[in-house]
């Protein structure tokens, strides 16, 4: 995770707006821009879900960054 678009993705996840109720895929798409490929966003989100850094909230379209996810994101960014 050293490419510029990957770092932008992680910084978007660390946004304070998503700490309380989580984020939607649509929110990420708006922050990262319309010229960003949908498959890349999905791929990055899937990688984080496999590492248990992001959990999908049950019966919703929201995702939430886990405690391990915050640690992993700070480690990867810095």
C-alpha cells in the first residue's frame, strides 16, 4: 500500500466523519472522485475486510473501521 491512490483511500477511511456511524461505499466514491475506477475501490475495501480492518455492519450498507483497522491504517500511511 504505497501507491498514491491507496494512501488517499486510507486517509478517506480515517476521516472523523465516519467514526460514529461508519461509511458507505457511495461515500468513498464521492470523496475519491468520479474518475476513480469502481473496481479499484472495491478491491481495496475487500483487502481490508480480509484483514479484519473493516467490518460490514449487519443488515445495512455501512462499513466500520475496526480498532485493528485504525492501527493498520496509521502504520501503512506513516
